[in-house]
């Protein structure tokens, strides 16, 4: 099915906040085809979906006008392993805090969860912890945090990360990575002190996984 079909399905189920990710970069020969699918989904569920992948201050507002509730940004706001406050402020001014989600995807190294950028290949010097969350929270309305080491494996959530995020009492956080069953969702609720939202992708049966979409939608 095309992206608009899934967007209509999410709309019918009242599932707000799903993620559209443009995986090909803007200079790819496939980017235009990605864009057609993304815009079709936004048109099918205006105000119900977020979009990420190659988002920057020059194109972000285009997606908001096309129907995205939020833009999701990672690599654009980091440079040479550090937060690029010039870019962060630029995209904040472009779409406003209420339309901005910062993706703090992270990988574990030396016992700490470091933010990674550039398709999760480059480690930054910033750790996902209370200090970093407090520093970035004024610029966005939500954090999206991928546990990269378990992402796409449907092998269970990163429990230590979930527990740590569940202690922080700030803006909303959506956890992503490793959910392979509805039991994982329940565990995330427990470890996250019911403060964490969760995103499930490839583990759903509509995307070839084993979690029944209908059951997942019912517990949302």
C-alpha cells in the first residue's frame, strides 16, 4: 500500500503522532518519490502525523503547511559532535516550539547513552541525561528517543534507558526501539512510570511483524 493508505488507517483509528521519515537525502534520485508519498500521507491525515528526515530551517515550514503536526529534527542541530545552537534557534524560529520535535537517538558507549547523528553513525559528545533534556526542552514540544542498538530488531526494549527517561518530569517523550510484543509495551509503561509514549513500526503485522495492529491500536 502507499503511504496515504496507512495515513487513512491511522486517522480512522485516531492514532495521532505517527512518524513519516524521509529516508533518502535531498540529493538522492529517489527523494522526489519519497516526497510524493510523504505529502500524500500528510494530505490524507492533516494535523495527525509528524515528519522527519532531512528537515532543516529552509524546508521545515513547507511540511507544516502541507499538514504535518510537527517536524522531527536530529542531525541538523548538531555539528562536529556538539549542539549547533545557531541551527537550533533557526528551526525553532521557523516553525515554533509547538511544531518541533527533537530526535535524540542514542547508542550506549562506556555505560552511557550518547546522542548519535548522521543515520546513527556518528557519536556526539552529548549524553541523554537530565542535563541535556533540560538544556534542549525549551526549544521543542517533545523528544523522540530511539534506542538505536535495539531499533528494528523487535527483540525487547532498552530497559535501562526507559527507566532513566521515566524519572525525568519534563515535556513529553516518545520512546522507540525494540518493541516486539505487547508485553514490551506494558513493560515500558512500568519502567517509564507511565510518562513515556511509544512508537511501534516494523513489529506491527501491517508492516510484516507479529504485533496485531488492531490490538496495538486498542491499547493506545
